[in-house]
């Protein structure tokens, strides 16, 4: 399993450890999916994948149904998806994905989180180039030969395929997300969940425990912000 898989796994475990925050984020994703493609998961790929992610996170079906119903209402708020870039303490690079109905509030809060933790919010393009934008699918290939599946997925942009604890993972570039999803559907390979991740191309190594604690404090503050959907950084997990 490549380092990108390890990075993704560590972040997902940490992210899903906070159930209430996770449900809020998935609810926003459901809302944005409904507004962009309608309330029918059979014809709305983004919504279908959001619902699958909700199941993996053990989000109650009633919550999912309410989120879809609310998003279908004309009175429901629209969310803007904005990416913020910056440096945390000790030179660690950060990307912060947000979904907000009030951009002034969000940028003020994100800047405050960085400032209070010894970091600084940067300009657009100051950090993003340090990360690769990837997409991951967790799939069920029970009864299939993984090497044959690999050959079938190459034309869809497959970069890597792996298996752990009975679940198989597929990695593609972000721009191949839709193509891979369609190919998996056409091959009748069930998609159990999907994530879009920003993987560091280089990692900040050799940090002391105290330095790591400083960085983790900023991560925690950002991830607790209700407008933040995902936080990415290049601190090594080793």
C-alpha cells in the first residue's frame, strides 16, 4: 500500500472520530449534491456517493432523508465551496476546504485559527502546488481477481489499487473521478465510499513532540469549525 493510501487512512480515521462534525459535513455535501443535480440518487452521482459515505459513517437514514428534503426546499441556503491556503507553525503547509453560506465569517474564522496557533493564512496558490489532488474509491470486488480488475480500470485513469482488511481501494487523479465512477458502475463493481483528498508531494519530517502538538492544535481548531469540510497538511504521520 502506497503512502497516499496511508495518509488517506490516517486522516479518515481522525476525521470520523468526531461523529457530530462528520454528520454536519456529510449533510452539507448532500445539500450541495441535491442543489447541483437534484434529489434522485439514481440520476445524481454526487448525491449517490454522498449517501454511500453517510452509510459508512453510520449516519442515520432519517438524517440523510431530512438533509435531502431540506436541500430540495427553495428556502434552504446555498453553500459556496472555497479553498484556503496557509502555513501552520513550524512551516507545515495547510489546505482547508470549506463550504459556507457566509464567506466573510468563514475567512475571518480561518484566519483567526491560523493566527492563534502561530501560523498565517496565505494567498491563493501559495500552498496548493505542494499537494496532488486525488480521488479514492473503496470498492467491493469480492469474487473477482484483483489483477483483472486492475486491467479493466486502467483506461479510467487508475493510478493504484490496493487491498486491506477485505476492502479494496482505487486511486485516481481528481480529474478522473467521474470517469472512474462511471467505469465502476458499468462493471457492476459496488462503490462502498469515495473521498477526494489532497496528498502532500513532500512531508515535513523530524518534528519534535512539542512541535507536532502545536500543529495538531491548529488541525483540531480548524476541524471543529462548522464551515470546514476537510483539512489537509504535510506533517508526516511518522
